[in-house]
C-alpha cells in the first residue's frame, strides 16, 4: 500500500494530514453512519474503517457507506494511496501490518480456537507506528475488548484517542474496555466526534512543523514548561528529544482546547493535576511481556546460560532493568532465569537471581509491584507459561509469588540518582531513543560504571553505544546485546541541583538560556570567527577531547602508556606556561594570552604565543588552547636594507633576546609573586583548616563512639527486621495458600458466582456460572452484565437489585427473581448480593451469587397441589371423624360414669378388705393358735399339722392383704413432699428390723446421707421393702452385708438413660451381698405378683418391688438395678431435686 509519504516528499506540514482509524464490531455500523454524516467533506483527514466480519463474507460496506457521505468511500487495496477527505474500508479477509515504515495489507490467517484475531488492534498499532502523532483512534460499539491495546499504542505515540459513550452504544464491551483501561482522551456520542476532530486538527503537528518559525517563537514557553515540571517532579526533560516532548505538550493542549503555548503555560502553573498528567504523558510507558521474542530466545540459548555458569554458586546474579515501566520486561527476564535455573541446577542448590527494576513513574512502579495484568497484557506469553507462572485473580492474572520475590521495584532516575552497583546484566530497552546524544552518553557511561567485568548490556532495536565506543563492544549486533570493555569510567550526576525560582511568579521575559552539549560546534564557530591556528580543546581535568589543526610541533607522545593529558603531551618548556595560562583562564573566566615564549622545536629555537579561551554555553567546562608561532612571522621580515652590516644584525638579535629574557624575568617574578600570595593564602587557609580538622577530629572521635553504639543498635534492629521479614514471608505464604484455597472453593462451588466492578462489568465468574448459562470466558469477562449472552441478563428485577436495592443495603440475601432465559427456559433464582468495599472506592466490587431454585419451586408447586387434594380429602374425613368423635365422646361419657361407679365399688372393696376380710382371718389365726396351745395334747400329729398349715395360710393371706392395701393406697393418699434428712428415716426403718438383723447377724452400713424432697411415708415404705428383700434373700452361711448411701449429683455427670443433664438428683444406693439374680429379669422384678423363687424357698407376695417402682414414679424419679447371680444386688434410685415443696399432685 502506498502512503502519503511516498506520494508527497515535501516538508510542508500541510502535506502530512491526520489519519483517523475507526473500529467497530457488533452494532457498530449504525454509529459509524452517524459519525460519517457529521464529517465535513473538507475535513482534511483520511478515515480508515474496520469492522469484525466473517472473512468468507463478501463485504458491501463501501456501497452502504457511500450513501451516507459525499466523500469517496473505497475498499483498501495494495494500490490504494491514503489521501485526505477519503473514507477507506478494510477488506474482511485482510489485516493491517507495517513493513519498512509503511502500511501493508496481509492475508487474514485461518481462525484457531486458541488464538483471537484482533483486526482493530492491528490497524491502530500500525497507524501509531507509521503516522505517530498524526494517528487518531476511534472505538465504536462492539463486544469484548478489541481496540483497547491499539488505542494505547496510538496514545503512546502521541496521537489522540476517542471512544463512543456507553449510553449510546448498543454493545458497550469495546468502548467500555477502552475507557476502563484509561487509554481514551474523549468519550462522546458518534455524531459529536467529527466536531471534536476538527477542533484538535489545529494542534496535530509533525516534527517538521515544530521547526517552523511560528513554533520557534514559542521556544521560551516550551522551556518554561520543562522547568516547571522539573520543579514539580524533580526530572529535567531539557535534553530529551524535543520533538517528542513538544508533541506531548501539543497533545495535552488539544485535549484542553488551548491554542497558544503561553496560555497552556499559565494553565499549567495554576493546575497541579495537569502538571501530573503531562508528566505521565512524557514518560511514555511502552512495554510488553517478551517483547521481540527472538531476542529473548537468543538470551535464553546463549548469553544467560554463559552468565549463569560464569558466576559462582555462592554469589547472586544481579540484573538491573532501567526504565522498567509497569514491570513486564523485569518479569520476562525473571521467568527466563527461573526456567534456565530449573534445568541447569537439578540436584544442586539453586543460584539466586536478584532483579532491580526502576522507573520514574510512581504509578507504573505501583502496578509492577502488584504484578497484576489483563488478558491482553499477556498476549506475548505462552499458555504453558501462563499456567506455570501466573494465577488468575478477579478476571486478571497475577505473577506468582516465586517470580515476584525475584524482583525489587523502585522509583529511580538513573540519570541523577546513585545507580545500583555490581550488576551482571542491564536491560535498558527503548529508553535512550528519547534522549539527546548528551544524555545517551552519560547514561551509557553510568551503565559501564556499574557493570561487572564482561557484564551484558541489552538495548532497544533503534539504540546503539556508538557515542561511547571505548566502553562497550557488540556481542550480538541484531539483538543489540553489548559487553563491557575494560576502560575507566565514573558515575556523574547529569542534572545539577539548581536553585529554582518560583515559576508561578516569573515573567515571560525571564526565559532560561538553554545550554548546548555540543562543545565542538561552539569551538568551530569561535575559530571561524577569529583565527585558524592549530589548537586543542581540553576539558576541566586537562584531557584533550579534540585536536584542531597540526599540533605536532607543540605536542608529542612520550614513551610508555598513551595519554591524552595536555601537560603530559606538551614539549619541554611549554607545560609550565600552559598550566599557568589555563589556570588564569579558569580562575578569571576570560581569555588569557601569553606572548613570546621561547621553545625549542625540531632543535631550533622558536618564539610562540599560547592562548586559552573558555568555551561559553557548554554543560561542562571546556577550553580552547591555541598555539601561535611568532618567530616564523619575524623570520619572514627581511632586513631593512641589503647593505646592513652583519654585526648590526647580531646586535639586534642580542638586544631582542635580552628584552625577551627581561620580559620573561618580569613575568616570572609576577608569576612567583602571584604564586607566593596564593601560597600564603593557601597556608593560612590550611592552618585554619588544620585547626578545624583538629576540632573535627575530636568531634569525629565522639561521633565514632556514637556510631559504634548506633551500629550495635542497628545490628539489633537488623536482626529484629530479619525475624520480622521471615514472619512476613511466612504470613505471605499463608495468605497465598489461603487465597488459593479460597479460589479453589469458589471454583468448585455448585452455585454460579459473579464478581462485578462498580460499573457492573464482570471481573470474574466461577465454572458453575459458565456451565449453568452456557457462556464462554472471552465473551463474559469485561462485559457489562446486562450484555451477557445476548442480553439474557437484561431484565427489570436484576437492574432493580444492582442499581437500587444494593445502593441502600450493602448486603442483600434471598432476593427471589424469575426470568425466561433463551435456550434455558424459565428459571427461578435466589440472588445474594454483597458490596465488597475497599479503601479506594473506585475499586469497590459486587459479589453476586445465584442459586437456581427452579426444581424446588416446581416441587413446592407440586406439593401444594397434592396438599390441596389431600386437604380436601382430609376435610371430608374430618367431617366423618367429627361425627364418630361425637359418638365416641358420648360413649366415653357413659364409660366415665361406669368408672366412677367402679371406683366407688373399689373403695368399698378396699374397706371390706381392710375390715371385713381381715376380721375372719384374725379369728382363724386366734382360734388356731388357741387350739394348738390349749389342745395340743389332745390333737394327733396329723391334726397338729393341719392346724399349722391353716395358721400359715392365714398369715400369708394376711400379708397379701396388707401388701395390696399398701399398693392401692399409693394412688389415693395425699402426696406432700418434705425436705428431710434421709438418714433419720433409714435409721427408723432399720430399727424395725432389729430382731431379724440380730437373728441373721446382718451388718447394715449407713454411709453419707443427704437431705431430699420426698413423700415421707412412701419413702419409708420404699426403704422398708428394699431392706426387707436384702435380709430375706441373703445367702445361707454368709452374714448379710447391706450398704445404704445417698448424695446430690448433677445430671451431666450421670450416664443412665432418662436423666436430664440440666437437673440435680438425689442418688440413693442400696446394695447387698445376697443371692442376686440373672440380669435378664431386671424389668420383670418390678411387675406386680412377679416372683423369681417359690414360696417354699423364699416366702413373699411379689408386690414389694412393684410398690418400690410406683413410689419412685410418684417422686418423678428413676430406679435401676444391677445384679449378678450369687454376687449380690444394687438398687440405684434418682429423685430430682425440688425447688419447693409440692402440693398434692
């Protein structure tokens, strides 16, 4: 393709017009039509339009757009010539590239799944490279982020950038991405962009235009702007490339609608924010990962392995990335070193690599330290490296901690700040191109000073070390890799700190004079204006920096090491005079000339004059030294007459010689007098200085002691800092682990989860969201939530939540919505939203989780229908049941009346049992006893037996009736709880068994007893029955041993079932050493009339333990038995502690 440069070679600025690149995607045709309609036919600009189209699709765009404008609309081709007032449309199957500084069309590659073709970025980047400050980029409606990287390239090149405002964009992905990346100068509706283009066209000027007389008059204002920034930021741009600097100034003038440089200067003085913005524009942050991949490939294959092998294992490889911008270059080198060390140090302790990365921009360094980059920033990084060295974070990628730990970032000006020392590799790419030769030389000298022997220097494609050929040699010409030569060098601060005036109060007449770094030009101008004798230019330390003319008769190399020092090279007899003349010139800052100096040149005595001239307007002091051979002029003057006598000539020569010697003696005396005076002054100063030094020595001694103390304190502090640093490292590792753990949890959560920024653009989503709503990452991250999946999330309920509800409540839970999603159907969802606030409100995020409750809603609806059916059936059954219940209640009422009658009969039976039944039994017992007592002799043995059997049966009947009466009274008697000492009741019961105890020689052991709330007569009966059973069921031949104890315990300490942990209990334990029983009868023994032995073995009614169980129940307690056959039995009774005495229950 032919550019305007080929067609017009004129230096006329009018021939170099602005070129406007316009990019659009989905929904972009309509806004471009609006923009096209608003463009003036004589705007003086060319327009290139590119849209995302299928490469196989035949585009009809030129015909469609031609209807909207009178300007010619053509499709670009290789033969096309870019001309103003024309509209060019990019072919759908072509991409824009740059070759040899010219635009070229290349065939569009076949689409790959792993690669995205970004035609808008390619077009904008090409325009930025070819047209520089004349390039203008416009991004219109479209999805994803194509165009953002291209706009950055245009802005970095000094061009102007535009984006369609999101309110007017049908799809705001592309303009929104550019705006969010802060690479847009103007955000406007499409129809207003042409008007703004015409406004800024006046400010778009090329390098040629900057040299026109109209611009020269603004020289002073430009210099004042530079000085103003030096005062504000401490960085002097005086010796930066002025065409670049002025383009940046004009660019800011265009954005602020200021036409005159003087007016912009006044605006700058009053606006600190604009000063900061202009300063950022000056710094030009152009960088990327693995920029120029072939260079990094060569570094990895040859130079870095050699560097690693050369440095001992116990030493650290030190790298300095000067002008690192946002850190991509530093991290690229770190990754390269890490890969090499992993393969070269297998099984060995790994070498350490420390990368120092510096830049002037604080914001760039802040970003570099975080190490967080967007997907587009990682365009030059392979997928393998991304997976290994980066971690995904909120839709972006962060360099992992191991790589970040290798890099130290600092705000640093390598032109004036002390440099990093003992460096093995310096990378300073595409920084020197913005410097004038003077700064380039100084920077390279500094790099030579800090590099270790044979250290490497990596420069940009357009940069060389030609300004200092003695300091570096080429190692790889095409890759711009240099090695350090063995030569002397030193670090020199380039910009001296000057006292600055308050530039807010300076007048325009106070224009600072620019110093020229070109001492050669200054010297040439002076010699051409005055003389052309031989001479040399020397610097402040008397080193010759340039020879001018034939200086051989006056200067010559002596044997030994070559030198450029003027004093060393001067012929005998001339060095003293040269030193004297240069000293006077330096002290007086004026020209000094010494006449008629006799010097032997080529074995002949010559009379010469020397002159020392300080060169004005040079950054460093330089002097021009000129040699005049006055004897040759005198020799050319012949004798006055041919008849002059030879003796007269000799007398004249003697007289002349005498005059010269006398004059030389006068000069010598004058010099001696000056020297003596200088020495006397110097001696006085030295004496004074000596006294001060003596005083200072004492102070230094004291200071040294303080420093020793401070050193110890610093060592202690340093140790504390080392410990603290280790703790911080440990904490960082923990935080990193927790972050990875959290991210893993989020990634595996079943519910869809989104993170939105304050503009409701998607920062990141989890896998469940992609799976649930069938979306892809590239069309999700960075997009407005309402634009996802063809606006599937654009419905009123979600807008109300995000824009209204969440603004009032930072946390919203269970916000129920239902919406029909294309391809998914109707979904019922519960949304939980939370605003995640940060210190910087601009970074506030919104966490939105989505729970799909569609199935639950359907299930609830189904259950509701079933419930309604069941409810109807239930109501019918309830009606039927109600009738049945009424009948049953009536029957129960009748049965209750019968039970009342039965209770009365039972009470009557109880009365009969207690009186009527016992009366005959007593008579039977009485008369049977009398018969056996009175008639014993008259009875036969058989008769006696019958009477004994009858008496025993009557006794058993009596016992049964008594037990039944006791058992029945338990339900009818009044239950009054009293707090009593249980030991008193137990002792009373034991006393009732005194005869039996004595008979069986039983031992009843009463241990600790407590107070408890009991029904006294029932508790007495309980203890009576338990002690009676223990005595009755004792083993024959073994004395009964009965243990009785009680204590208050907490329910929480007990393991028995049915006991409350919050309740206190009185635990009563009764144990014996009797015959015991099998544990399978633990429940049976408490049933009425249940006996484990026959009446012949152990008499009894089988009611005793049933009575005990009933008494325990009346006390709301529990009873447990533990028994083993022939080993005894233990009864454990638990009565709950009462808060107060209970009335009858």
